[in-house]
C-alpha cells in the first residue's frame, strides 16, 4: 500500500466525518471513529470520487476499519489499472 494512497483515504474519511485528520490512522476501527453505516456510505461515495473507482455495494459490508478500506481501494485501483473488475 502506498503512503500517498493511504493519506488520501485518511483525508477523505476525516473530511467526510468532519473530524481532525490526526485522529484517523490506518489502524483505526470505524467504531472508534464514530463511523456508522450511513457515514460509511458517505465515505465510500467520496472515495469513489477521489479515486475514480466503483465500489460494489455487496463488498461494503465487510469493511470495518481504515486498513480494510485502504486494502479495498488498493485492490480496486489495481483492477482498474489492469482493466478487470474486482471487489473491495
């Protein structure tokens, strides 16, 4: 996982949730950050816009942490670069 991609994901989460960027880390759990399912949907829409990717709805349910989200974005970006569909 690239540091740049991780930082972009952290920034999207902090901006969407309106919390200080320094409170969001790669090891943060959504529950710790007060992110509920509605917040997660908003964050996912923001990530789709930030990275120009499409996140399948069925993949979203398994994401519980910032690390999960970063890993999913990384997989989707790799699939996009390869021209193949992939899940989060």
